[in-house]
C-alpha cells in the first residue's frame, strides 16, 4: 500500500511537471497569461526638432477569441530630464479613452459600457492615439518612460497586466515623417453617390468591405507622392482596385503608386478648403470569400507607406498635380519609419439566418467568441492541447487511485 501511494505521488509530480512544460512558452521568464492574452507596442517615437506635436499610437492586440470587457493603460516614470523638453499625454476628445492625471503620470480606460469601440475584437488590434509635445528647450533629447497595460475578460477584478519601457528620441532632422493607421475591417460597405462609401451592416462571407488607412506627414519636409503596399489576410481579395494600384495574381497583394499625392508638414496645412494637404484617408474595396466559415477574425493584413520626392526639378511646394514628363519619383527620407506600417484584421460576422442573432451593429463591443486565424492561433491551439492532455493524465491518475484504494 505504501509503495502504491509513493508511485501515485511521483506520478502526480510528473504530471504537474508535464503540464507546466506544455503551458509555458519557449521565451524566458515572461508571464504566461500576459503573452497568451494580449500584446502591445508603441511606434513612431522619434520626433524632429521644430515639430511642436507628433501623434504616436499605442497598438493593443487581443490574442484571445473573446472581446475584453475593459482595458486600461498607465503612462508614468518621467524623470527630471523631461522638464522643459517634452511631454507625452493622451489625445483629446476621448480618442484615447476616459483619461485622468497630469504630464507626470496619467491613465486612460475603456470598457463595454464606455467607449467600447476602443476594445480590440478577438484576434484584432486597436490603435490608440497619444500626443508627444515638444516644449521650450529645443535641442536633441532622449528620455525613457513606462507604459503599463491591463486587459480584463469577464470580471474586471480578474485582469492581466503587462508593462514596457519606451524611449522618446528628439532629433535634428529636417525630413518628412509619414504615419499610417489602418483600423480593422468590421463593416460591409456599398458605393453610393459620387463614389462615397456607405455602411451596409456587418461584414459577412461573400460581402464587400473597405480597408481604410490614414496617411499623415508629421515631419518638416513635404513629399511629392506616396507608394502604398497592401497585403490582405487569407480569404480576402481586392474587389475593384483603383487605377493607381497593381494587383498580384492571388488577388491579395497590391502596390499603389500615388505619384501626384503631395503631403506637406502639418504646420503648412492651414486652410482645409485649399488643395494643400498634410493628411489623406484612402481606401481599397475588399471581398470576403463566400466559403469563409463565420464568425472568424482573419488576421495578418498590412499597409505600408513610403514617401516620394522628385529626382529632377524638386520643389518644396505641393502645387503640382502630376509629375512632369522629365521627372521620376524616388523614395523620400523619413525621420521615423517605425510608424510607416500598420496591421489590420478582417472581422467576419455570422449571418442572422445562421445564428439567430442580431445583425444590426458593427460587432465592435461586448463579448462574443470568434475563431482566430493567423499567427496567434498557435498559442491558443497549444493551450487547448495542454488542457486536453492534462485532462487525460488526471483521468488516468483518478482511475489508478481508485484501484489502489480498493486493492
């Protein structure tokens, strides 16, 4: 009997070690739940002297198959070296959530009850704007600060928290600085009068949506045009590409050359009614395959931008509407290329006839479970395998224990 109990305890220990090994990812010393549930990053942290304000984006990615009930992020740990040099603060008018604090330490939050559109869908990403302001002392500078992010699913008290340090660099570089932001595709659209896009409910298999992306010049020099490279997730193809775009044979990759789309620095864009622009929003129509099994989040879409300048007869002004015959557009210098690319997902909803549910909104808030395709699926599948294996081991232990107790 003693031998039996010793065998049982060793088996339990081995089973626990096996489960621990299966549940722990290969990367060292990171919180398992944090890595499996969400990820975050902050891009565009290089600013040119002479630019009073630059908007950067905190990108929060939901790695689970459920929409969180709440998110919160705290920004702090600004040392004395920041005085009279720069501040990092939330964007105005609720773009960053409900926020409070001051330039030394602050936080923002969103939930299913307040600003639910800031909650990332299953497998999706949200880009939350944060403003960097340069202060009176205009000279190169480098300073570190910390961001702590929490996400909650279900009960807000049971939340997962992670934190990272980031570095702001202020450099003396009088070049362009492009930013691109591409939100996840969640709605179907139709083309209305004058070519304007109109919402058409949730995005279902076989319907058409639009990849929208905003390009902004936050530098000190104009660009004479932009190149855009797009890649769609598997199961999504381009519908009606603009004449400026060349589509690959698979229908999922596009290169668009907007040679005559000049973008000036923001301080030169003073009249919203003229033809001088520092920012532009573009879109490409896309169609979800009719064979897609919904609901599902199709991850892995990307948009990348590159500024162009004229090799011959270069000018700082944006008056030109098209390149002259003797000029060729070439890549322009960019102060900070870390924010020239953004990812997006395509969130496909199940039809009401299939699910019996409401088909009226965009599906951005609240719960709901969606399978995820793309890079995150390995983590989720691995966790599921560990649970199945663990259940099998415990079942064997229980049977062995019953046999020992009756032996």
